C-alpha cells in the first residue's frame, strides 16, 4: 500500500496540473492529432520537440501447463519509441528515433533495444498555396536484425476546423540473417476536427501488408511486424494540448478480424492502442 501511494500521488498531481493547464494556457505545440499519420506541418527553424510513442497490443499466446498440455492465454505486446526532432529550416525537419520492443510470449526476451531510425520531413509549399498540401518523408532504420528504408507522401487539406490527412506509405526491409527483402505498404487516412485550441478529435484508418506474398515466419510471436496478409484498423482519436505539451490517444479495432475468435500466437490481436506524448522547446 505504501508503494502504491508513493506512485499514485505524483500521478494524480500531474493529471490535475494537466487539466488546469488545458483551460489556462495558450496551445503552441505541433501535435500529432492522428497517431499513425504524419501531418504536413513541420517544426519552425531551430524549434526542438521530444515525443514518446507507446503501442500496446493485447494478444493470445501459447502457455505450457505443468502437465505438458498447452493452452492460449492473454498477454500484451508493446513497443516504446522515443523521437527527437528539430526544424532544420521552416520547411525541413529532422527526426531521430530510439526503438524498444517487448514481445508477448513466455519465450520472448524482456524489453530490448531494437535500434535507431533517422528521418527527414519536407513541406513543398506553404499551407494553402496548393489545392492540396504536399509533404515528403524519408526514413532509414538500423535495427538489430534488419535494415529499413521508408518513404511517405504526406497529403492534407484544411477546411476551417476540419482537416483531412492521407499518408501514402511504403517500406523496404532487408533482413541480415536470411538475406530476405520484404516490401511493405502501410497507408493511412484520417479526419480531425478542432473543438478548441486545446482539444482535437478525429477518426483514423490505417493498414499494413506486403506487396510480395512470400510465406515466412513473420507472423510468429516476437518476429518482425511484416504480415503476409493485410491488416486493417479503424478507430477514434483525441489530442489534448496546452502550451508546448500535447497528448494524443487512439484505440483501433482490427477490421479484417471482425467476428473471428482470438487466434493464438497472432501478434496483431483484434485491437491496437497507441499513445503519443510530446513537448516542444
């Protein structure tokens, strides 16, 4: 009980402080209203922001009982990703990521460092200059078992408080151990509505699949996030912001698994939760 109070008090204080700030401070942050979609906007020159991602995916995994039989039990797969980004100019932004992952099976190692990513995001024009705002995104990742290159075309159009966002997103993943290359598509689309300078609500769709259909072990627990079949997700989003701080939250329902039972050892489960927190300097 004593330990619970130790951690509970600071958490409660933080929540009260955040709520108070939401109604007393002017929002100046550059948030991510759609957790899976990158916005067209970039940080101004010299501006710095730190972001923390958290993905939580409930799954069923195999557990071996003392008598040697096996059964499916619920567990939680998670990914932690820290991003540091800076505006190199008013239209060009650089980001550096540090990625940690925790599989859900009993045989999976504890939270471990996966590797690093670097990326550039470029706005091609000022907002409103073109009928559709266009940005370009290029990312390179060096993980413990693979090398990745990722490209995105960032599209958006604003109608007052309403904003439409689309990311056309592809990846190429090269695996050192197997000398295999996987070609991934990961498009996203969403809409947001600004209720106030502090609260933005919305809805977002995203999918993940492969252009190549080669059968592999990627759907095994703890393996790379590269499914041989396409996974589709849809969910509501909300972002709270005040001053230089913001918090973005979204639960997603897996559409291609609607009506199906939970599949043991399926790392994609039936729901996906993502939370992002950012602070600008």
